[in-house]
């Protein structure tokens, strides 16, 4: 074989492989952003549940939980598409009850509060039209449960 028959083969290989390489880099960026977001949302749920559990009443608990979650997300540099969604639930003994009912449980009874933080993470800046079916955003959520002090006064 002479050298002239192989001329331009590198250009063709680069032209064929470059889009696949770029798509792989974009997918790695999406996976990385999802992992970082999941960790930040998990930490926000933990902080929100803890802030709620040390509050004296359900109204203050919701406010403190929202503030704690937002501070954690801000500190980690995660901005959700829209405000993060927080859902609250409570448990008294072995029974699921409402969030408010956990704060009104009898003195000495086990009660817990659970906060779920949900965030819509955007990939619009990473989106590549060459990757068909790639999502432009991902909904990530995490929950954390924290006990209420059994022997503190209830409202």
C-alpha cells in the first residue's frame, strides 16, 4: 500500500468520532451535576428536618425548615429551577399523622417530623441536540426524619 491511499483518513476519523466524544462529555456533565445536586438536596433535607424538630410549634418549624434548606442550597451553590419544594409530615408513636399533630402529641410520647426537599435541576446549559432524548432537567428529592424531644413542652 502506498502512502497516498491513506491520505485524509485521520480527518475522517476525527469527523466521525468528535460528535461521539462531545456527547460523552455532555453526558458526564449531566451525571456530575445530578450527583452534586443530590448531595446538596440531601444535606438541605437534613438541615431542614433538624431545624423543624427543634422548633416549638409547627408554624415556626415550617419557616425555620425553609430557611435552613435555602441556606444549605445557597451555600452549596445549587439553584433550582424555581423555588425548592418542601413537604412536611409527622409521626406519633407508630402512626403517621400530620406535621401539626406531631407537635401536639402528648408529653413523653415519641414523635418525629419528616421534611422532603425537592428541586428541579436544569441541564439547559449542557443540552446538546446531537444527543436524542437527553432531558433538559431532572427532579431530585431527598427526605430526612428528625425526632422531637419527648419531654419538652408542647404548644
